[in-house]
C-alpha cells in the first residue's frame, strides 16, 4: 500500500485543483462526505449521538464542517466547536462553515483555554470528530489546541480523526507534544507515512482511506514509501520450479557464534533453512563446532581458528577459502565483542565478494567506523540493527533514533549504500535510493532473545537465492513478522521461543504461494 508524506499529498491536491480544474471545495466535499460514511458505518449503533465536531481554522476544520452538515442531514444531534474566531475561517473552509450555519447547525467559536472550558459543560458526546490540525502540523501543539486534545483523550467517547489525529506529524509519525488517541482515522486518497510508523501508528486506531477524486494520471508510478502487507509480499515471494534441487536454491554461509552464544548461530542457521535456501553452512570457533553438530541436523559446520572460544582476525584466511561455492554470507549472530572480533568483521566487510547481511555484534564492530561499508556499494549488503545498534552506528542516543526512525534509516542507507532494516514495531526497510518499506506484520512474540538471529538467517537465505538486497530485506522482515502473527493466533504473545517463530515460517511461504496461485487464476 502506497504511503505519502504531507507534502506529497499537498502537491496532489494542488495539481488536481490547478491542472485538472477540480475546485478545492469539491475535494473538501468529497472528503467530508466520505468521512461521514465511514463514521456511520462504524458507529450506527450510537445514533442519534450527540456528536461533537472540534474544528480548527484551516482545511481540516472545513472537512469537519462538511461532516457536521452531513450528519445533521442524516438526523444526528451535532455540535461544532471551532477553535478560532469566525473571521479567521477563510477559503473553502469558510464556504462550508457558511453552509453549515445556513442549515441551522450550532457552531461555537472559542479562542482561549478559558472559553474552551466554559463551553464544555453540558456536552457529553458519544462521538468526537477531531478536525483540528490535519496534515500540515510541523511544531509542538500548545495552548488551546493542546487543551482540546487532552480533553478528547480523557473523554469516554468514540473518536474519529479526520486525515490524521491532531498532534501527529503525518510525514514521520512523530507525536508533536501530544496527539489525539483515535479509534478511527479517516484519511483521504492515500494513507500517510505517519499512519504506519510508530509512535503515530498507535494513535490512529483503524485507518480508512476515502477516495476524494485525485486522478490516477497525476500520481507518480513509483511509490517512495509502502506499507508491506500480504498483498505486497505475495508479489515478491519466490516461485520454486518443480524441477528445482538444492543446488539451485543457493548456499548460505553464516559466520558467528562464540562460547556461551552458540544458540545464536543455531537460530541463524534455522532462519536460513526456513528461507528455502538449498544449503546452509555455519562457520564458528573450532572449539564450539561440536555444539553446532549436536543441534543442527540439516546444516553443515566449519570450525575456524580462534581465540579462546571466539573468532579473531586470524580466522579470516580459513574462512575466505569457504566463500567458494556459497552465494551469500550472514555475519554477526553470537560472534561476541571480545578482542579480535572487530578486526575480523571489518576484514569480512572489506574482502567478502558475496552478498552480505550483518547483524548483532557484527554491527557493533562497525559502530566506531562504518566507512568500509561504502566500499561494498557495488555488492549486496543488508544491515539489520535494532534501535540500540542503530544508535551506536549513528553515535546518537536511542531516544533520538526512535524520535524519527524513518529519517535515520533513510540517511544511513543512502550514505553507506546498503539496505537498512531498522527493527522494532513496524520495522523499516530503507534503500540507498531513498525509498522505504514499512512492515505491517509482527507483534511482541518477537521481543525475545534470538528473534533477530532468525531474521538474519532468513534474509541471508533469500540473498543466497539471488534476491536483491532490498527485496530480501522487505520479504524477510514481512515473513518473519507474519510467522510471529501466526504463532500469536495459536498461543498468545508471550512465553514463546524464537525457534518457534522459525518453525512457523513455512506456513507463511505456503500462504504466499496460495495467494499467488489465486491471483494468477483470477
């Protein structure tokens, strides 16, 4: 599903008005009437209300006036509270305000927090329509609007946000001080990035998209941002030829594990096998190889020269000989941070000629100097940091990373020429060309040690099957999350192992395959 920034949506609105000739007041009418239909469909049992429409002074408030008018026409009890003086309402919003007043709609204009508080007694709405700030907000909410948002959030009423919940940055998902907590958000033409990225996604409730008449001919063919759902993943999923064999499905080499952390190597190998790769080999410290051999029936192992239970720079010459015959390398799970590990990681990054996915302590080894990644620009490279690892790579704090996940992921991907997976709720995949994908699958089942190791192996296995790095990352992240969703449906969201998520991955491949067959037949 395509996602837009506020600026991109504004441009489409403007082109529709100026180039196509559809007046803005028509677009506003379409938006308000569509939002009304969504409200009636969702809350018909709440008839006849009362409904309170909180309107700002811009076009978002104009949408609110249209909604109020249509609800009155449908027999609902409606009050409208405008957070501005009447003479501050202009343009298309003023036209719809006048229409509402001519219909006999009750509109109260308030300009101060005291006036707002004085207007509330006697208002006990069953539904509140948030039409205050819309997609144009750039700065923190203060004063009267902040007071109104805080009041909405403590009311025992259903809340419908118009376009985006007030207080939410539509382009980034940031909460600008405070934001409306909506049960339903009705947005126009396309969903916005802020609907899909946390923390904003947590404010929106269900998101309904209303067609307001933007002509498809003016919409760019390529989307800068997409929400990855089953529909998207189905188009990306591999089709396995009936005459295929293990030699044609790629050979993944995973590099990692250390004394006390061999489970990570096992889980990465499991992810690689569940990806559909034909063969998986795990390279680990020689003294730990027996642990792998006891745990892995389907994967092979290689014992490398080591320090005391961990890999070191001197492991590389032996490792390098095993690149032959492999199609991809997964580096980092369980590799640790002991002396010599960072030198090995940098050597692999610099000299490995194969597609490479890097995770865990492999990322930590690059945090001091990620510049070797630039030398791999012509190769396929995927990084899969969680917010802590991302913070170390950027030399900033975790809260700074989380404050604008999309911007940081995009910057790093472009700066170093990699596909970047910023893990977390609604994981982000960013490509070097600025495009991004926001993952819709996943849940707290994945918040357990080893989950990232499975994902690393899964992405590595897709690289080994000749997927480009961005597709491998997008598809791997979705399938991993969807497997966790499948597990949660059966067992809830806590007390589960990362290995159980890995075991559910074949169910997702099967579902994607069936959906693909159904699409072909239809």
